[in-house]
C-alpha cells in the first residue's frame, strides 16, 4: 500500500538540503510504495519537495489552487483549474491535500508557521491526522 506523505510549508523556506535529505530517507524506508504530495507552489517547501521527488524518481502528486493551470502532477482533473483568482482556493486546496495524504510534514523557518501552512495543519487536527513540523 502506498504511503502518501504531504510536504508543505512556507514559500520562503530555503533549506532545500533538509527537504532533499528527508525525502531520500523516506525513499529508503518506503521504496516504490512512497508518494510525495504538495500544494504546487514553485518556491519554498513545495518546490523543493517536487524537485527532490522527481530527482529521486518518486511518485509525485500535487494539489495546486484552482486558479493555477492544470499540470501532469495534479490529482484532480483539468476542469478544476484555470479559474479566476479567489483567496479561498488556497484553503480548499489545503483541505483536499490533507484529506488525500496519510502523513503531513511541514517545513517552517525558525519555527514560524505561515498562514497557509497553519490553515492546512488546522484542518489536519480537525480530522484527526497527525503532523510534524520541521524547522
């Protein structure tokens, strides 16, 4: 059974090496039964999670907000994307990402949890999913 692990966090997170090393250890543990999930941001935690997953040939999936374009990594169908910008798209995305994932890992700089990451973690807590925060 595939282990779906969400890698989330701030767009301003800069420690790409920590995320790469973390994902490498996950691959060693779960092998081909690993799927990394992110929110589809290009910068920060999401971007590093995507790059490392693809570099290590790990299954990668994402939940971009509905105002983003569809891409080959999207879990949802293409008709869900390309919508006009709405701030609530980020919160909806976070909810879907959390519900899809088995485990949640948030990478945050200096212990500061961004608003978007906090939105996702609150939903995880609400539905009883455990998460960890890595500085």
